[in-house]
């Protein structure tokens, strides 16, 4: 275990929101030992160098709430930030640290912070960065609960947010207000698959001293690394491709050491949405295969997108990997692959869609995404039902839109299942 790397996580007074070492230079990620390794190697090895006591190949699950101090003096020093060592699992835990180091290294970030869910990560990051009177500029399309959380922040705490068509640079520039503190982006956007040019947005943000926060859930760090495009903080619902197997709810945020330290000692510590060591272990295990999984998700999804595109009952397919997708060139430039998510519409609209979703057998009618199992769902009545209908249409979520998270089954079997279900469209 890299105890020296975990030391910074808890060497501050619990009530000190700005750790003293927070001035560490942002360029440290470039000198990260993992920087020169391949992403699969990082996913498998980063953050854990073996256990010298037992030789355990995989990181132990440190299922403990607290850590015993060798003396009063040592405990006092840990609280004061003068000595390395864990204190209490809400502030840091060795198994959770392994996960945080892996995802940070994959994203080319300096540091990572794990949470009990994607929404715990999103809410903690946003609360940590803004105050009453600030404005958040968002991509025109947000996961339903993110939209609901921002609405709550606006109505209850006076933090404004607006959605913006980020496919157009001038619209982004015009949408910035004097009180804009954060640009918050999903790309590809859930569930429309619209892309945002991260380089363009982060450059505008820098001109205005605004932080860019990106929800990178849809592609995973294996296929897209927003920090390489100038963004500041990256968030994942680790429930999805990071875990990959549909058996855990988790979130993670990565970014500059100083910001991650601040978030750890404020909105993680004091709101308390921490990840359990066992769930961290499941994510560490899932991450080891992220490379092969993302390759196969992308390969299967492209085949399904091509199949749907030629189907007589399908009116539109949204998948950035299709050569005629309007933002295909941006997808090729910004990502290392197109991922496993696609959306489509049927000529028969919502009613036809309901019949298809009720007929699938191999594909499972369920929300969530990024699992080895293929999942199908209806955004307007499920994941995005909390977004008001008018706003949903502005996001491009028609009532007939169906989202498919293409899994890792044999692609011929997924096609066969869709084929029989589409007969009912
Ligand atoms: N960000 C995105 C892009 C998501 O798709 C989700 C969950 C979250 C954040 C929240 O993560 P959680 O707290 O669930 O770990 N998306 C879901 C979806 O599309 N279907 O079910 C959940």
C-alpha cells in the first residue's frame, strides 16, 4: 500500500477546509509514475504494490471504521496533519485509496475522491465549488437527478443554473454571466448522445476564470479523458463502466490535488457520502478489465447501431460512431472510442417503443448503463422523468426516444432479440 500517497488525505484538522499543502503544483500529474504506462496496465496495477506481510495479489478489504493510534501524541499529530496515517474511514480508507489512485491515474488527474454514488459525487463537487448567488452553466442535457439536484440548489439555496447549446461556441460565450463559477458538462449527453467540444469549452472557461466540471460516465477514462482537453474536475457514476458488472452504486471525482483535498475535508467529510471498502474492492476488481470491456462495448454498439439504422421500423439512430452522425468528426478527435450507449426512435413513436421494450428478452428492461448485460430503457418516463416535459424536449429527449446500453453478450444474440422485439413495433 502506498502509505506515503495516502498521507495527504487526512493530515489536516477535520474542520480545516483548505489543507496547507493545497498549493501543490497542478503539473504533478504529468510526472505521475503512471503517466507513461498504458491504460490497462494502470487499471490493473496502479495504487497497490502488494502487501509485504502476506503477498496478497489483490488489495485487502480494510473493513474497518476506525484506525488505532499508536499513542495520544501520534493521534494528535495525525489530526494536525503532521504525521501520515489513517484516522477514520469517513476521511480515508486504504482500500478506497487504491481505487482513488487508479481512477486518478487513468484520468491523468493528480488525485481522486470516492463517493457512495455518482449523485453523492456530483452534489459534493457542486456544493464544494459554489455559493449562493453563483451561476452554473450546463450542457443542454443532464442526467435527470443532476437536473433535479441543480433545481433544488436553485430553489432552496439561490444557486442559479442554465442549460446551454454547447454545440455552438458563440452560444457558450453569450451564456456566460458575471456570476458564472462553473461550467458543467456531460459528453456524450445522457441519453441523446450529443457531444460537447471539451477543448472549446475549457478554453472559454479559462478566459473567464471559470472551472470546467465534466461528467465522464458515458465513456469512462478508457475512452475519454477530459483533463487532457483542459477541463478541471471529472466525475463518474462509477456504478457504470468503472464497476462494469451492475453490482455496485458508487461515484468518484478526480482533479487537482488542492481541489480534491478541499472536497475531501468539506463536502465529503461533512456531508458524509463515503464509499464502503467492500464496494471499493468491487470497483477495483471491475476496473482491471476496463480495457477489454470498453473495446467490446464499442464494437458491439457500432454493430447494433448499424443494424438499427437499416431497420425499416426505425426512424433515427443516435450513435457517435456512425460515420453520418453529425458530430462524428468531433467524436473521433476527442475520444478513443465511441462507447456502448446509443439511442433510437421508432417510426411508430412511443406506443411502438413500449411494445418493443415489453417484448425484449435477452436485453433487460432496466435503467442504469455500462454493465456487461444489455439494458434498454425509456428516458422520458424513467431516467429523465423528473425533468419538466418542455425542458426535456429542449434537451432532445422526445417521448419516443429509447436508450440502449449495449452489453457484452454475443452481438448476434442481441440483434436476434431486437429483431423479434421490433416485429411488434
Ligand atoms: N451521471 C450520469 C451521466 C448518469 O447516467 C448517472 C446515473 C449519474 C450521474 C448518477 O450516478 P449514480 O448516483 O446512479 O451512481 N444514470 C442512470 C441512468 O441513466 N439510468 O439509471 C441511473
